[in-house]
C-alpha cells in the first residue's frame, strides 16, 4: 500500500548541509506531513511539519537552518538542512497523517541516518 522511503542521509562536518528526501509511493493525501529525528537513547523529537493548507512549523532549534518543502509532481517531501551541528545527529524519519482528525501522524518511513561531526 502506501509507503514512505527516506534517503539522503550521510556524514558531514559541522556547518555542512544535507538534503533529505522522502519518496511517497501510492496514493496519499494527508492532512500534514513532517520530519522527526531520534538520537540513540533519546526520545523521538518532532522537527517540522507542513500542512495541506500551507502552514509550516519548525522546532526552535532548527528554525532558519532547516527548510521543509514538497514537490507534488515528484511525490517527494524534502528537508534541506544547512548549518548542521553535532546535536543534529540522529535517525531522521518522514511521517504523514491520515485525512481525518487533523495532523495525527500515522505513517512512518524507515529512517535515514545523519551524522554531524565536530
């Protein structure tokens, strides 16, 4: 059925950039989509959300540095990450909601690893 597949992770020095992609396979029309991340031994953290009404929000620690966007023609969600810091290290997941009950995340990708060194 519907799948989300992340790619674009890797290792980068502090101050560098990465662009993560989330390919959407299948017919999918969520209320919102977003990105989360999780460092080893820590809880999964919300990073950013884009709603189907155009509203975008970010966690304060990534605001200005990260940009979420979507290419509808390519059925792909992106996360452009600039000015990366070691504390950005973790597994990044894309996620999407259903089409009811607001932005309640229900579908997750497998994750892609981001490592930022000093």
